[in-house]
């Protein structure tokens, strides 16, 4: 396992890290060392979670040993405050910061723990969950919500016959099993421990979390103040990590808001009445006087008054509703005698009512959900902190009741209290003096709105590129359809028949071209329903509907509105993918829907994604309108104080749509060996301001096509070439808990990683690959890469050393030479790690550059010191490789093709002008001859040798995939599968780049003279700019 020294921290990483992984880990450590907040975006498939865990735990380990082993810190759980038995190891760890790792769901946390198992780090850890997930008591586990909590408390403190046997065994189990948490454990492991050995899993996790190094929790344990107060950890200098944080601002805002619809309030009033009846019945039938019916009568009266007040609110317009400042909620409740002083009493009454209802449900085998808990949650939200009322708005909206609410055909009102400042939850952490807050996700772009919305500083930021190569992605803007009708899903055109028909015809074409799975995202359910309805009814010239034509190529699946039907739709899609009667399946979904987030459409589950428009939120939606107004008010007041960049309502509105697009297109290309297409079917995506908000890793690949035919041609060629890459290994997962369709089983990739397209302007990129280990130095490639991710502090000036083999050593620097930064890239060819190897990235030595005049890299690194035995072995290896390469060329027929091309070229150069036309025709036949043609000139020995040498150099300079493409091009040339202009253009593209410039020039030697001018054109296109950059670079060195 290699070890990388990053900013003075030794980071053990289970694979040889790519450049983007090193940069990501560096940003994490920078944030931790500087006690600053970080905003880090890294695409899915770049190993973000593993990098985050390794970097964070390496930093924590540098402060002192983990709290693992039989440490007496466990005595803190049992209340031993003497500290007399603290071991030396324990005394070192007791003051170290705790890491709290939060993700949205337990299924995502489960995946994070799997990544932790892949690392070498073994900190003391535990996962926190609710009683509903962890309780194994026969009776309590069947309850829900507050009733379950109250029942648990009752059984744990009452030493009666019903005393919980699991709770009583927890302390002894922890005392005898102090190693619990030393190895990564999940919720399922805790439950299995409880069932096997008897302790309560819930209290095991609650007790264990006091002494852990890293704690895994869902978001609400950090965002919700009540949950946060239940955590018994030292918040000072602690590290908070929010993974999958792309929706964090909306989650924070929703957690601080509430909606109280009429049907819910009516249900609560009914439950209060039921509690009165139950308590009276108990008093009559027994001596149980614990539940006072008068309290429940007071509660019911308050709820009835609230219902009346809401119904009396004057609403002038159903569209606008009734809006007041946030502080109005306190005036409204004060009229009902609900104040800061009376709220605790009301909440206690609600808890008693909840317990009474749950007991009645158990006795009568009912499965009713107690609604009164929601009133308690609402009151806690309102009276949590009255100082933040200015960030809220009170809104009453009148809507038409639905059948599910029991109010069909009747008007229904909803009282809302909306928080428009999601940073309120984050401000709490600054008061707790936490060390760093790290927000990370695969799709955070655009980043600026995150910082402005959360109102906290993020000095450390990163938008990482992907680890894929350019030939693995096709991204294009398609402004018009097959008949030239423009694509624009705005309200002005989306309802027109022409737009829907053009969109349908375009999707028919893509369904034909794209293999396997195809995802189509609409801006809204409204447009999805409108288009599908039109396609099912609109017939083609041959009386075939657009829907039938789509279904001919791919089996369709439509995302349902109802959450309960979502799982079945995923299973339907998976089944149709396997159906051999069609070329795959097509999933019609909606941006911001369930399909667009959290699902992994890797490999053939999602070969392309189509976005049919900008998913703007509904303009007239009250919450959207008030959010825009709030931000505009804030921006106006801030501009008067100081002239700084602020987030306006319009900015937020646009950025929310862009983030939804980034989420949708992130469903494809899920790992290093995946490939796919991203198709934007809306002319607005061609606008620079729209593209600037697309994720950074996609931007360099986006092309705008003026003709639909060009889209079809290039996309067809992309997938034709993609099939040559071969299948990838897949592991089909169940969707019940995992939340994924396919998960890759592929290990850390070993191919090269290109940064070229991610640099601004005409920045020249070095030739190479990620930082890798090898027995020798290869080309240095990563030049100016870090200019993408901001200035790197001097502490990260880098060198690379190998500690295992003393005969091999190399150094590299990140020192600034002019405006250039260089980082040595090392090759990994079948390297097996048996001992620890350290790659030091903090040495300040300067990379010695030496220009090569041969086909080696023009930016060569300082050569490694290799022993004489290694030199001799390498020479023998090279000789064997050359011999095997020659045989390989002969088996492919390349040598005869190259030599015959050169012979013909020489022959034509000696021909007279009078014979030009005839010889051109003969030469064309020769270049495109079939294997059966035997009249080609016999190459001389010199020509064959020269051709062999050239092919050896070609194989050295091209990657395996590119060399395979070169072989196929030469075969196509020989078999007339492609004309020579296409072959020359493709080969010129393959040979582009400064390190391949000699190949680009030398290949002309083997081309017949009549095609020299054509090749010169391709040479100028692909070679001139690269040559100029190469010369500048060589002169600089």
C-alpha cells in the first residue's frame, strides 16, 4: 500500500493515487490544518469518499494514536470520573478532535463504511441510528415516534417484570468487549450483536459514541438542535463532514420550516378528542388517574382556535396567498395563549396524548400513525430561537383539497412558516467553535451560491476534473431537431405541437443510436406528461405514433409521481434492460425527481442522458417567489452597507436550475472505465452563462452542433468506438436498500489521466499521467494542473521518493517557475506492494528538465538512479519487446501496409506529369486494395526496416486503446472500409500532442505524394499549435 506525504502528513492510500485524488486529499488536509471550511466537488468515480476518509484519518492519526484497543477510556461510559486507570495511550487521545461524518441516508453511510474497510485506517468508530432501526425489544420495536421513545424510557428506568433485559446487559457487554468499534461496523452489525449476545444495539451505539474517533450519522443529527444536544461529544475543534452535500442548503432550510395543512390539523383535533374519551374511560374502569382529560380538552380547544384563526385570514388572491413577516407567527400564537412560557406545558400534554394513543393502538392491534407529534415538532421549531424570525415568512395558501386528504372538492388552507436562510443551522457550529466544516459532493456546481446561501466562509474550494479520458465522453448541445425546429422548453414554446413532435423525433433517433440504457430528463412532470401524451396520439406518415417508434428501439419506463411506485419502476427498467427483443430500455424522468439523485446508472444501465430543457422552478410557486423576494431584499441592504458580490433572487433561481441539471447528467459515467453521452436538447445550453454553471469536468467536452445530422454522425461514431472498449464488470444490486441500480466492481484504474482540457486558454499541459509508482521514470505530464484548483501553499511543494528500493529515487517540485507548476508523474506497470512505500510530496527540490530530441517526452524529468543490473535487465527486456512487437506488426499486416504505402509514395515521386492521373487511380486502388490483390510493389529491405522502426515508435507513444485504434485504421485503409482522407484525419488526430509531433511529421514519409497536401492540412490543424507550444517549452527549459 503506497503512502503519500501531503503537506507533511503521511497518507496511506489503498491504490496508487491519481493526480485529482492527490489534489483532493491535499485540499482536505489544508482545511484541517488551517481550521478553515472547505467546499469540495469531485465527480462520481474519482474515489472522493475514499480520499476524504484517508486524508482526514491520516491527519487525525498525526495528532496521536486512535482510541482503539483495550483503552480504559471506556470507563467514561460507566461514569468512572477518577481517571486513575487511564493508560498512557488513552491520555494521548482524550483531547483529540472528534470527526463527525454525516450523509443523507443510512444507505449512503453503509457505502461509506465499506470504503473505510478498504483503507488501512482503523479508528474507534460507530454509527448512530434511531430506535426504529436499532431496537430489538419485542414490544417497543413495533412502536413508532415519540411513543416508541417514551416506552423505551419507561422500560429502562422501571425495574419491574417488564424491565428491558437488553438495556440491562449493555454496560457489562461494553466492559467485557472494549474492542467494539475498533473494526468498521454498521447498523446491521450492531443489531446482529444485540440479537446474538443480548445488549441493546441502540444504547450500545449511544454509549460508544462518547469515546470514538469518528462518528457516522445522518444529517439530522447535526442540523436538528434536539438531536445535536443529545450527542455527548466535545464540539470544540471537532471536524464536521457533510458528504453528498449538494442539497444541504435546502435540507437546512426545510429542517427549520414547517407546513400545517388543514387535513393534518383536523386529524390532530380528532386525536385530542380521542384522548379525552380514552382518559375518561380509564378513570371509570380503573384507578388510573395519571391521564387528566382536562389537559386534553385544553389541547383540543387550542387546536380548534388555531383552525379558526387560519380560516379567518383574508386571502385576496389564491395565487399570492397571505404573506406576513416571520415574527407574525408569534402574534398569531399569542392570541391563542401559546407563548414561550406556556409552550413547555403544551408539549408535555402532547407527549402524554401520544403515549395514550399508542397504548390504545397496541391493545386493539391498530396501526394508526399519531399525528399530534407533528404539532409538538412545529412548536419546537417556532420557539427554538425567536431571534431568527427576520429570516422567515408566514404564508397562508388556499388550495383545492384532494381525495387523499378526504377534502376532495373542498377548499383547504395551509399555514406555513418558511426559513429562507439555510445558514442558521451552520451558524450554530461557529458558536460551538468547531475546527472545520467540509462540504463535498459530486455535483456542487455552481459553488458560489453555496457559500452565499450558507453565510459562512469557505476559504478552501475545489472543482475536480474526472479521471476519464476525452474519448469516454460525448457532450453536445443540440439546438434544433431533425427538421430544423428549435428546441426551447420555455413556457412560450413548450406547449406547441411542433416542439413536442420535434423533440419526439429527436428521441427516436437517439433511441436508435444509443445502446442499452437511455435516460431522458424533463424539466417538470407537467412537460413529461404533455410530451408523452402527444407522442402516443400523434401518428407518423405511416400511421405509426412517435411513442411506438421509440418503443421499437427501446422499452419505455416512466418515472411515477407517487413515491410508493418508484421501486417497481426501477425494477421494471432493470428487467427491460435484459430484454433481448429490443436494444435496451429508455427511462423518462424528471429533474429533481428520485431518478436524478442517488441512483447509479453505471455502464450499460445508462449509456446516455438527455436533458430536454432548463428545469426552472415554477415561477408562481409561493415559496419560490418569496425566496426570490427575500434574497433581493438582502442583496439590496448588503449593497448599501458595502459593495460586495451578493446572491440575488435571479442568481439563485438560475443556479438552482443548473444544479438540477448537473445532478441529472451525473447519472452516467460512474467510474473510471465507464463511458457515455450527455445530450442537451435546448438551445439555451449554448449560451456561455449557462455552460459556465455546468460541472467543470463536463465543460471542456461540450460542443454546439448547428445541424442535427452532425449530432447523429458523431454520436454514432462515439458509440461504435465505445463498443471496441469491451464490456465492464458489473454487480447487479437489489434496489430495496442500496438505492443503486449498478455498482462497479472495478478496482482503482490504471490508465492514464488527462488534464489538458481543464486548463484555461492555450495553457500547455505536460505529457503524462497521474502520480504513480514504477521502477523507472516516465514522462512528466501534470503541468499547471493546480492552477485549476487555486494557489497551493508552500507547504505542498512536492517531491516524490520511494523508500523500498534504494536503487530507485526521484524528486519533483511544485515550486513556481514563472507561472508553471510541475509535478512528477510516475508509471505503474504491474507493481505489487509488499512493503510500505512512501511518496514524499513536501521536498523543495526543483525538477530538472531536459529536452529530448527523439520521441521521448519533451518535458523529461530527472532520470532515476538505476543500478547496473537494472540497466542490463532493462536492455534485454527492450530487445525482447522489440522482437515481439515486430511479430505483432506482421500478424496485423501493418508492416506490409506501411511499407507498400512508402513504396508507392517513392514510385509516384518519380512519375511524370503525364502519368499523374493514371497513377493516382492505381495508387488509390493500391491504398484500398483487398487482401486478394497481389500486384503491389514489393518493399525493399530498407523500407521494411524503416516501417518496422516507425511502428515500434508508434506503439511506444500511443496508449493501448489508441494503438488499437491505429491498427483498425490501417486495416480499414487496406480493406477499403474507409477512404484515405478519413484515415489521414484520424491518424493526424492520434498523433497530435507535443510528444507525438515527430510521429505526425514522419508518417508523411509513408503517404503517396498526391495526398501530401491533404495531410499537410490535417498536420496544420493538429500539429502546428502543439509544435509551437512544444518549442516554447523546450526553449524555456
